[in-house]
């Protein structure tokens, strides 16, 4: 125990002489007058990593190229617990030979700075200069030093740059190092002499955890468990060090830590006994709670502007933890502020819009949102690093642990209320009639799903009470974004509630019925969708008349469902009526007219009218490019449909070119997990098959099947379709057994779900028959081909390309069985039909993707 010792540095058990570098724990301070000598703490013996940061700081402070030895400044900024103080301590330790004096100042308040400066007056070197013990005299003495010194202002979180600048020593010499949560401290150092300290590298984080846990880092089992823990703690140094301290205490093992953490996160991150290496004896949550208390203090200020800004910050801290932690956009609040009562909703139903908290959403005299107080709240949160700026303007994020702290710090009743207010804000931001950017919807659905997850975790059930406008709008949003099961849950609740309260004839109830039908269709529940859509069309015909846009829209939706049910003639009849009506009412350039044209083209394709389909789809693509732009989802959707038609026409190179564009655009706009992106991947894989690029096709189709299984489950039609396409690729690669196994599953699933007469079931039967031929199982193939040909003759007619394809394959099977007379008879019919209609000579029938 070296009480009161100074003039040396203790490093690696070696004592190195220096003038007045003081390496001490704060508990060892001594008072010689009315000030406490500010002693520099030791860095943690577990300090790990940050090599690049330390090297950069050494280079900065050792650089002697500046003219007249100009003072060097540097700022380390970032969130609490990120390790700024420890980096400074490590730098001072490693550069002890470069500085004659090290002045370590706790800059967490003006009071601590003043006390520290008074303590400096008690240093022997300062006393010999006759200082009067005041902070001013200490600053003048430091400024007059000819020796090279470094002055560290640690934790300058609360002060403004101007307030801190008042305590910088005069003169041009020496070095100033500042740590702060407030990035605006860059005003003192310049942006190029500032660095935001981020999370640790994973390997360094694992090493730190094992050091803090006193566990052998060479054991792979510890490495593996540590990797899981540091990921869960998002590589935050203080959290990792604190977790290690808890493990080292014997309260848990490294293998059981995450189970304890999932149940007791709040306790473990705020436990005062396990503060790890914090020099200020604060837990992870304690570091952020200190910031919150300062904001609370400002909210009680006599300065109205200061108080309003702080109150705004606290309101935002009530909402942000109940969104997703990333991509929090100002647009959400902009649209919410402009929320108006929608007359399409009934006052008999509970509404989110009626309970919207408007304190952050005031309107100015022109009726626009006045975002001044909102941005003042953001400024406060940014200054404490409780949030950070995102990749683009007006987008913000919270560190996941700060995000958790924002919820954990509240009582259960407060959490439920804040979660509800966040839900209401999100709901009121959503519009369907104002042309909101698709990217906004994509961001919004992520926040909405995160909010529901938070609500569910609070009550072990869906804790959000029914709000009609929120359920209705979010149901449509989830449907649009491909979350069909979640959409079905909301849409079913809306229909049930409106049926009960408003009655079956109310327009709101009929709209809800249409929304549920669309979701059922997306889920492959075509019969349920058809039943609902017939009711919707009958109701609108009766209430609004045949020429009303809502009636025509219902007719269009029923036609789409007929397509999925394989009732193509019925679909064609309805879609011709829809296109005629929309041309007459809206004109040829209207988006709904163009959509009707696209739907009719899809039906033409399903009827084998490929040339007619191509002609319409080229028109649709030109129109959407011109009106909506090349990046709009509807334009990309049209491009995808045209590519499918090119496949049927045998124009595979054209199809490939379009599908690569589609996949690239959907990856960029929707992300790799979105159903439309996966569908684009499947379409490109199908084209690769036609182009005999089987290896590329297999790679894509494995990804598609994995994604479909994960998102929709094994029973969904799109999952089954993906299985069928992968089987076709296996067949083309000569993997006949693998293909047979998958195709039997596909046929069984389709027979059970869709019925034996459904076109997709017949496709599955056809593909399995082809595989049987390759395996030499000709009798089995014959049996299936007879069923396929019979069904296609009956459903599609003798002239349809798919019927001719089945006839050709049955003829080939007859040849293999030695039934040459039967084969000859069919071959003559096939040749005659192909000469007359279309050249079609593929050995494998690929699944048509429902775009």
C-alpha cells in the first residue's frame, strides 16, 4: 500500500520515475488545503483491445511537426459505458514518458472541475509557484508551464462546449484530451481531431469477458459461450465487464449466464455490486440513469426553452424504446402530426386517432407540423448519446441496450401506457390515400411488429386493446409487406368486430371482408377468399351499383382469385369487364386501368394466349415506367410478369435480363427476406433451368425453399411450389432420386390442399411423371400421364400448349413400353398441333410462378 505516493508510474510491476504523474485510486486522495489533489486512476488490469484507437492517439499527441509546438486537442465521444475513460487511462499509462505532468479532471460538472483545479494548487510544483488556491490561479500556472503536459477532462457530458472552454488553461502549449457523450464538443477540437468510440471487436470482447470472469481463454467451450454473451450484450465494454464480474462472483456459470440474463436483465445491468471496471462505480443502467436525471433536472428549469427541450426529450424516451431500435424516422411524427379524423371509420368504434398524444405534434398557423420542439428533444438525447444519427438525415437509432434500459426503467403500468402511445403514433402515421413512399411503409412495419412484440412480452398475450383504425391500417400494411399470418389475425378481428357493432351491410364491414379475402388469397386459402369476394361483389353491386369504383375493384379481386383457383375462363370474363369499365371511367393512363390490363395479361398467359399477354404487359411496363418510375414496386412487379411471359414464349435470354434487374431492385428496396425478393429469386432460378444453367438454378432454389419454409411454413402453396422447382433442377442435374422424393411430397400436399383438379396439382403430377420416365418407371409414368392428359383436355381444351405437352410425353412413355401403335397415333396429333399452334419441345415442365 503506497499511501500518498506520487512521482512515479506503476506499470507491469515496474516503477518508472516521472515528475508528477499520479497513479492512484480515488480513495487514496490527500488534502493539504481546501482542495483534493485530482489523482489519475489506474486503467483496468483487464483492459483489452482498442489497439487502433490507442495507436491513433499516440500518433496524434507525439506529432511534433506543428509550428511553435501548438496545443493539441482531441475528443473521444460516445455513449456511456463504451469505454472512453479506460482508453484515456491506457493512453496515459503507455505515454507516461511523453508528459511531465498529467492533470486528470472529473468534468461531470462545473463543481467537480472547480474542485479538481483547487486540488492542483496543492501539488508541490504548484505550491512553489505561490498559487492562491483558486481555480483561476491553477489554470494560469498550467498555462505558463514550459514542460509538455496533458490535461484530461473526463466525462464532460453535461456542460456545453462554451462552459468547458472557460476551464481550458491559457497559452498555446500542452495537450487537451476530452471525453464526452456530447458530440458537439467537437466545436473545441475540430471534427478531424475527434473520434466516436464504438463497440468492441468481437474477439476483443470475448477476451475481456473471459478475463473479467477469471476463466481460461484457451478452452473452446468458454470461447463459444463467451461469444454468445458478448453478442447479446452488443459488444458494450462496461456490460461485458459487469457480466464477467457477476460470473466471477460465483452467482452463475458462463454457460448459465444468458438464461439468468433473459430473466433478470434489469437487475444484472443495474446491480451496484457488479460495476466491473467503472472508475465511477456505476452499473451499465446507472450510467444512462445519470443522464436521465440530468434531463429531469433541466425539465424543472426556470428557463422555458430549456425546460421545454428537456420535456420533449423525456417524451421521446417514452416512445423510442417501444419502436424498433433502428430506423426511427422523423416521417413517423410528421405524418402523425397531420392525422385527421377519417370519415370512413365509424364513431361507434374505438379509434387510435382519438387518443393520439399531440404534445410533440403541434401545428403552425399554416396547418403544417411545427417540428421545432421535437428536434430540440432530439438535440438533448443526441447530446447524451442516448440516441445517435442514422445513415441519412432525420433518421435515428438507439443502442439495443439503451433501448432495453428505456423500457426496463419504467414500472409495468408505465410500460404498457408508453407502448400503447407508441402504437398509436405509428398507426396515425400510416396513410393509404396520400401516396406515401413504399420505403416509409417498409420502415413502419418493422416498428409496428417490434411494438407488438414489446406489448406481448409485457402481458404474455397481445396486450394492445382493439383500436379499429390501427387494426385496419396495420392489417393492410402487414399484407402489403408479406406478413400474411399476422395480417390475417388483425383482419379477422376487424371483420368480427365490425360485423358485431356495425352490421353486415355497413360499408366498413364490407371493406373488412375484402381485406380478409386478400389475405386469405395470399395465404393460399383460395376457396375462403372466393367465398368472401363473391359476398363483397354482391354487396357493392346492391349498395353502390355496377359502375362504382369499389364494385369494379371487387370484380377485379374476384378475378384474381379465380386465376389462383384455375378458373381462367371466369377470370377472363370478369377482367375484360373491369378493363372496359376503367378505360371508360378513369382513362387509359390511370394506374387502376393499367393494373386491370396487367391482370388480364396474366389470365391470357394462364390460358396459353402468350402473344396477347406479351402485348399487354409491354404496354403496362411502358405506362408504369412513365407514370411511377423505374424503382416503384408496381413497375418491378410488371417487369417480373413480362419475364414470366417471355419464359412461356421461349424468350429465355430476355427473361433472364429482366429477372436479374427485378431481383437486384427487390434486394435493394425490400431486403433479402421479403416474399417478393424470394419470389424474384425463384423466377430467375426457373429461367436458369430453361437456359440449362442448372448449378446456378439449384443454388437459388435451395435458398428459396429455405426462406419459404421459414416464413410461410411447409404447407403454404409457395413453399410447395419452391419444392417442385428444386425437384425439377435435381432432375436436370441427374439427381433423380432426390427429385422423386420432393415431387411425391409436392403431389401429396397439393392433392390434399388444393384437390386433384387444381392446375397446380396437375403440374405436380406431370413433373413426377417425367421423373418416373428418367428412373425407368414407365408404368407409373403412364398412369400419371393418362390422368394429366384427361384433366387438361377437360379443363384447358385440346389446343392448349400444356395439353399438347402431356400428349407428347404420354406418346414417349408408350414408346418406352413398346406400345408403338398408341405412340404413333398421339405423335401425329402432337405434330399437327405444334405446327399449327406453337413449337414446344422441353422435357421438363417448370412451375409457373404466381407473380
